[in-house]
C-alpha cells in the first residue's frame, strides 16, 4: 500500500478518508503487508492514521537508512528494503 506520509513516531498516515477503511480491510485479509514510500514521505503529510509502521511486514523506500522511524525498525519484525 501507499501512504501520504509517515510521522517520526512511525504512524502511517493517509489524506483520503475513503481509503483508510480499505487499507484496514486489506491489512486484515493479507498474509503480508507492504508499504511503498518514497523519501519525501518521511516525514510526510496526512491527517488520518492507518497503522503503526511496526505492524507492517515490509517497507520499501528510497529514503536514507537513518531517516526516522526506519532505524527503530531494526528491532521489529518489519523488513526494510532500500530501493
């Protein structure tokens, strides 16, 4: 799934209210959840919380490895792939 942004505390956000319940349903039905987020999404904008980034299985990003909250994922079960 995509995102409008990820706060420094790791909350994945969205700006489109109709997409948030869809993302919740997708996460509930999926075996694995992946987030695709370019570097400009850290931090990014967005008004509506989707989920904590630590609840995702994979984050694929163009952001630098030291950008918050990516270092905090080192101890979590979330795999981070840098594109």
